C-alpha cells in the first residue's frame, strides 16, 4: 500500500484521522498521569506506528526517508509523548539493526519491534560524553565468547520501558576518540543491566527517560553490531537519518500550535473585534506559517536526496538545527498570541511550549550543529578549520 502513491496518501489520511480521533482527546490524561495508557499503545501498534522504517521483510512498512518524514509530520501534531512512545522503534532504536545488523539479529528482533511488542532504545550519551560523544567511557572487555560491559548512560529515551538497548561502549582504551568504540545489542533481562528511575522533566510528560547502568554485564559476542571498533560509524549512520526524522518531528508540533493559535485568535475578541484582526497578531501568524513552510520544504528535499543515495550529512544537520529552532520560535509566538491563556497549564500550546524545548538539545545541540555546518562548509571550499 505504502509503495503506491495513492495508497500512501490514503495511509496519511488514516493516520491524520487516528491522531485527531483517538490520540488528541487523551493528551491531558497522558500529561496528568505521565504515561501513555496501555489501550492507546495497543491502538498505535494496531495502526502499524511502531514499524514505519523497519523493512517489510521483518514486518514493518519499509518507508523511504521521504515517506517517514511525511508520516512523522502527521503523528507529531499530537502530544510529543505519543510519537516518543513509538519513535525509538521507528528511528533511533531500530536503525542500527536495520543498517548494520546481521540477518540473525534482524530476524530475532525487528519483527517484534515492528509490532510494538518489543521497545528499543539507543544508549550513547553519558554523564561525561554528550556533545563530545567520542569521549564515552563505558567499556566492553572481551572475555572468551563474551564482552563484559561496565559504565553508565544518561538521558536515554524509553530506557525505563525498553526491552532492547543499542549500546555504544569502548572496546579499545588505547585508541582515542571514535576508533575504539563498538556497538552492542543488550536485552533488558541480561544480568548486570539496570535502569534508573525516570527523570522528572520540564516537559514531555508520558515519555520516560532515565539512566542505564552496566555492572559486569556479560553480552555474547554474537550481540555485537558490525565489526569491533566500528561502533561510532554505526552511530553516525543512525544519527544522520534520525536528524532528518527529528526535524520532521519538530514541524508537526509547530503546525498544531499555529492551528490552535489561529482558532483562538479568530474567536477571542478585544476592543470589539477578533484578536486575529490586529495586524501585529497577523504578523506573528505570517512569521509562523513562513517558517513552517520553509522547514517542511528543507526536510522533504533532504529526505529525497537521502533516498537517492546522496551524502546528506551536512543537510541533516541543517534540517535538525533549523527545524528545532523554528519550532521554539513558533511556540513562543503562539503563547504570545494567546496572552494569559497561553500561560495556563493544560492548555495545548503551554504544554507544547515546554515539550518542544528539548528538540534544541538532543541529537546534537543547536550549537554543535552550527559548528558541524560551518566546518563542513569550510571543508567543501577546501579549507580545514577545527
């Protein structure tokens, strides 16, 4: 169905309807209870939302990058918690397996990830290795047919509920930077693996995030992804696609916030006329709409280039940087358009205002992406700038 253009449009229409009829009415409940209810998780699984980019051979939809970002723009118009619940499976939690896993690993894990039975997560960040990811200190020491993992990861989305962890650990301390890092698949039941209590966060209620601890955690060598020492290359392949995906996930909330702000300002009256009749409010609407369109066009163009097999490493950074910053600006304008109502808790725009702040931090802060974009620009011009 998804390979057929008309079929894909029908799929998007169904996804749009599902979000509006099933998910949006439950947003306040999710925020209040800080969890996505079991019945909605089951409903999302029945809709196939966990398997967007997992190949069809393993039970997923096998979406192209362009299809993935278009679906993401629809799904992310409802509470961030819903897209976060499926997001690790449709992106960062499964992509290393899809791209670099062997056939046995794929057949073992991908079908249950596509169905939503198994939740994955991606464990890279550490207390001392965030933006400087290659500084990670978690270790994996070879011992016969196993590796023994030790260390701590932090800020790991879905860690408290994940059944499978894609873990980056240092297998060769003598090699500095990225060259000594290896990727592993670690099941939750593995002795020595534990997760911390979910963090109390500024926003994104319903999306559990925590630390992951490895204490002499013994992992079979068969659970290694790719060759020893190639883990950072695996991570970068995952992140390049995920940054385009995340950029699309920034666009959906911006669309939703603007829609809600337009509805409010068209109905609320001040000085005998709708607030939306004031030109300064119209200027805020115009700025939001323009930036949303610019971000959408940028993300779609980059997704199509990636599907063509082109190197989009810099473009992926541009997408993530621009779309996440755009979403923050839209959130601020929409709160302003609602006035005091925009500051009231449980208002959709107030909730999104807090939720989307994280977009500018994870998967590369805006400042890291600025550096990446600038350095690649210099390199393309034949200049080496560090």
